[in-house]
C-alpha cells in the first residue's frame, strides 16, 4: 500500500491565492523601490530636490519604517484570523495607497510625520 501522493497543479489554486500573491509581488516591488530611492532622496542636497538629511537621520527613518514593516504582519495576521482575510486585504489596500502618496509629501526631519501640503 505504497501510494504516490498526488501532485498539485497550478490551476487547482483558488483565485484568492493568485490575487493575494500578485498584490504581494507588487507591494514588495514598491517597497524595495521606495527603500532604494528614498536613501538618495533623504540624503540628497536641497538644491537638487532632496531633503538634505544626514546619514544618521536617514538611518533612523529607514530603521523605524523597517521595524514597523516587520511588526505589522504579526498584528494584521492576528486581525485577519479574527475578522477574515478579505476584510484585512481591503483595509491594507486602503492604508497602503495613501501611505505611499504621503511619503512623497514630507519635507523636514522634525515634521516627517506631517505632510508639507497641510
């Protein structure tokens, strides 16, 4: 009675699997793109359109952002277990879109939490 396990075919995965993984790929590309370009923007000279922060300021900002990046999945995973993954995907999308927009609105280190357009 030595049965060979059935191989899973790609077409057997549900649509939600493909939607979530596609969103994750785009989110990762956005994050790594932001992380790379933000180093240049944060430490670039003001005359060239950068913020003119020191390397230490950049390290603090990127360190804090990365800390929360790895903390949030623990929290949102627990919330998804309680409220359902669909609600959490919608909530995540509603947070990510304005957050990436607002990242481009900051202009000084002390007021990094306040967009310059306010």
